[in-house]
C-alpha cells in the first residue's frame, strides 16, 4: 500500500453533491454594492437619453423603399425576357 491518501474520482460526484456545491456557491456569490448599482443605472439612462433617431429618417426609409421597388421592377423585366439583363 502507498503512503499517499486516495484522491476522490471526479467522475463519481453524485448529483446531490453537485446540488450542495451549487447552493454554497450561490450563497457566497458577491453582489454589487448599492453605489455601483446606482452609478450603473445613471450611466445607462444617460446613454439612452443620448441615443436618437437619424435626422432624416423618413427620407432614408423612402430611399430604401424606392431602391427595393427598382430592383423588383428590374427582376420582373428580366423574368419576362426584357430589360437590361435579358
């Protein structure tokens, strides 16, 4: 026999032991301080206040719709055998 103590086999950990370990880890998990939470909330609300819509949102939407309609019209012309790619 050897003088070294037996090492537990990691593969043999029971589900109950895993539950106990998980519960212990959750109890010891550090929580952020109240001051940190308040500063984070202020920072996030400040970022949200700075976010805004583009100045010409309606113009951008109209441009995208127009381009999409043009591409669909070209595809329809091509499908009928006419148009620039026929």
